[in-house]
């Protein structure tokens, strides 16, 4: 039995988990909100892309529309509803994001149903051989996109005024307001950024695995596991954790007695992460 093909295959899924985890961490660091609706934001964008492709709209337009839809919904929630919960407990703010998730799941079910589909990108048919294993261009794009977006967000946080404001909010929201940080503007920017991440993550997962509202919404589970392994702070540690979770999930595929349950791997990893790093995560949440 060789695990290599599955390990290489897991890189693509892991890159999506990395993107998602980083998107969650960026938002949490700036606003203190753990966004359970992240997967649903990406799912509705992916459904819009699929629909546009069915109408023979060019692929580039469909991809752009998907990211814009996910970002717009994230922006609206962050601008309208999130400020109403900004002074509530961290748990309350996190639970508050379940509302848009449930609404979007219902909306997707009404419009598109729950029949699983897949987005089909031209890059699915193009590949390179790595150690004798085919690695499609779609998976390569997912990996490169994860690296580029994490690098870009790191530069934004380290080199720009917006990044400085986000770091200030992460340390002390009330003090930041006194010092003149534009709280609503900064938090809205964080929601826009996480919306962009969710849009790309939804598109990639809809292609690599399947397009289904409930399934894509549950993408938030491995993303949260990656974020916790990154201690809800480090972008690069979160990205690496996401990659490893994807590889671990894929590595279970050839093991016949556990393969039917491999989808539970991110849940188990999340549970272990919470158990092992619980004290650290609790301290971070308490600081919020």
C-alpha cells in the first residue's frame, strides 16, 4: 500500500483548510469574532459561480462574481449586525454568526437543492507528475493561492496603517478607540478580508470535493481546528496546520477499515486541538 498519491492529493484540500483557517484568524484578531458562517459565505458564492457557468458565462466572470458575493454578504453582516454584538461576550458573538449560516443554508436549499454537484475548472484536466503522481493544476493553484494570500495578509498586518489598527484592536478594543483607531472601519475591513478568503475557499472546495450547501458550511470545522492549532494568532502556523489536516484526512483514504470515516478526521483533530491547547485558547478568548 502506498500513501504517496493520497498525501499529494491532500495538499490541495489542505491548502483550502489553510486559507479558511487564516481567514478566521484575521477576523478573530481584529474583532474577537469566531465566524461560524465562514463556510456558508463561501458556499453561496460557489453556487453562484456554478449557476453562471450553467448559463455559459465566462469562467473568469463566474469566479469574480463568486468572490464578490461572498465578500458582499460578509461585509453586510460585519457592517450591520456584528456591531450590535461588539460588546457582548466572545461566545455570544460567535453564536451570532450561526444565524447567517442557517439562513444561507436554507436559501441555498430552496434555490439549488441539496443534490451534490461539482464545479469543473479547465485546470482539472491539466497536471504535472510529482514522484509519479498526477497533481492537477487546480491543486497547484490552491497551494500557490494559499501561500500568496497568507503572505499578502502578513504584509498588510505588518506594513500598513490598517494592519496597525487591526493589531491594536487585537490587544485592546476600548483603548484603541480612545487612541483614535476607527473601530467600525477597521472591523468592517476585517469582515471584507474574511469574505474574500471564504469566496476562494468555497470555489476551490466545490471543485476539489463537491458543491453542496451544508457540506461547504461545515468547512468551518477543519478551519477552526487549524486556527486553534495556530493559537488564534499566528497566520503561518494556522496555514501549516491547515495543510497538515488536509494531508492527514487524505492519508486515511487507503486504510479500508477507517476510510468511510475519514471525513471525521478534522472533527477529531479539532477536539484534540481544543483539549491540548485549551488553556492557550481560553487565555486568548479571555483577553478578548
